[in-house]
C-alpha cells in the first residue's frame, strides 16, 4: 500500500501583536495540509487502522459519525484511495449536505439511524456487517491505532516547544500527543481544549487508551455552549484570525482552540520566552456547515 507515512506537516510561526507584547512565539503544526479530505488528525488516526485492515485481509470499513463528520469523509476518501469499500452509519434523520454528498461521491454507502440506535454502534455492526471482510472503525477513529498515529506527530517535530495545544472531541488525538511526549521524555506541557460541554470526560477517554494523564491540562471553558455551537465572539475571533494570518480555520475545533490560546495568553498563563505549538487539526469542510454565521 502506498501510504506516505513520511509526510511531515510543516510547523509555521504566526505573528500577532499580542504574542510580541507577551514575549511568546506561537507556531501552527499544519496538519490541515496533510490532505484536503483525509484531513489532519483524521489521517493520523486512520493510518494504522488501514494497515491493520490490510494485514487482516479486511475489504470493508464500517464506521460512524454525525452528518458533518470529518471522520466519515476521511474514511470515505481513504477507502477510495486505498481500495476498501466503506459504509457509514450517520446519526439522525436522513438529510443531505455537502459533506455527505462527498462521502457518497467517494463510494461510501450511508445508513441514517436514529440517535437511540446510534448509541449501540457495536450492535449495528454485528447486525449488519460483521463478516470476516469487515473492520469496525469507531466514531472519530477512536482507538489504540489512533494513539499510535497521533504520537507520530511528536516525533516529526523539528524544534522543541514548552506547550502543545490541541482540540479534543473523543480525546484520541490528545492521547497520542501525550504519549509521544512521554515516549520522548520531553518537558512539553500538553493542553487539550474540549469542544464539548462537560469536557472533563476527556481525561477518562485518554486513560481508557492507556495513556497517563498527569501531564495533561484540560481547559474546560471554551466549548461555547457545546459541540458545533458557536457565539458571536467566536465568529469574530475566527474572522480576525483567518484574515490576519491567511490560514483558514473552522469554528468547531481549531477555532475554539485558538480562541482558548489567545485568551490564556491575555491572562498571562505563560512565561515570557515560551514557545507554543498549536495543532491545526484540519477538517475545514466543517466550515460549510456554519458559513451562514459568517455571511455578513
Ligand atoms: C475529529 C476532530 C478533532 C477531535 O479529535 P479527537 O481525537 O476526537 O479528540 C479535532 N479537530 C478536528 C478538525 C477534527 O475533525
């Protein structure tokens, strides 16, 4: 299989007057540049699952997500690229949107299931697809392979950082980054910004993946009301960030994470001279689900 395991996304410094004033340097790990549709952390989370699928002679990937899921799109595209059939269970009533259309374009078969049925992912898999051909891929790519793939991010780094910031949905990405930092004995502090309300559950999610959380800081106050919820201050911030850097971000993940970082910098959370890396986890098609909020 012709994976480009060696693609290292660049680390790119961004400049804002605030950083200068506080004597900090801030860099983006541009995982959004890995691939337009197998985007960012979704590629990192999938790559070892794809190898496992190939090793175990699986020909079909069965997975799960919401109607704007970056993970569904990543699986659909990766399936087409690497020769797997793909099936996506979509949470909620049947709708159409650009992300689901792209999933179908890549050949993914979609099943819309009620929120209740969606909670029982294993039984959906068992009932419909558990042939030896099929590989269950959890929602968001969550699992031990994801941790391994995201730990690779740390081994790619070309410089050292005092802090790494990343958005958390299931917690698999931050788990992998933590693991990478621990494996290399770095003194880097890892910061997770949960994008859901009540994000403290991320700590358990990380521990379930067998990663120690003593070095993890979670910042629980930047969810803006919950998953995919936005507020005018976040919209204004994203507008300011994108128009000042030329780097596109979406509000659901990287927008909230950047907002958290700027807010903490304003509150003097960091020591002068600190170097901070923020992971741009990609997923830019998420913007299409909320462009109306920016349409003024
Ligand atoms: C899925 C996703 C995340 C969350 O990653 P987890 O590993 O589930 O915590 C962060 N950013 C983007 C852009 C995503 O699509």
